């Protein structure tokens, strides 16, 4: 993981969540995008010390709730679930 990777991932979500509309636009998922940013946060969670994990976990919980609220389930791509549940969400209606 490179320096400031967590800050960059968090800023990716902050920018996307500020965009108007109920659903997130597909262009926000282009690589590198929100899926990659969420992967980076997941990697960081596995490698941070316990105190930092708790702090980041609180942020990730809020991100996941908003991400789930602004996307739809993608029933046709269950193999993406192996990478992370966030890859199984549809990006726009």
C-alpha cells in the first residue's frame, strides 16, 4: 500500500457521495474508482493495529451503509462476491 492510500480511498467516497441523485453513476466505478478504493480500505483493515482498525472500521461502516443505500443488488454476477460484496452492486438504474 502506498503512502496516503487510505486518505485517497476515503476522499474517493467523499467525492462520490457528494454527487446529486439517489443512485451513484457508473463512471464513479471506473478503475481506479470506488470498488478499488473499497478494496484498499479492506486491505488496510487487515494490516492496521487494533486501535487504528477500530477507528477506520467506524468510517467504513458509514461508507458501506451509504454505498449500499445508493446502489442496487446485481443478481447476475455472483462470482464478484469473492472479491468483496461491494463488487456485487449495480452502479446505476
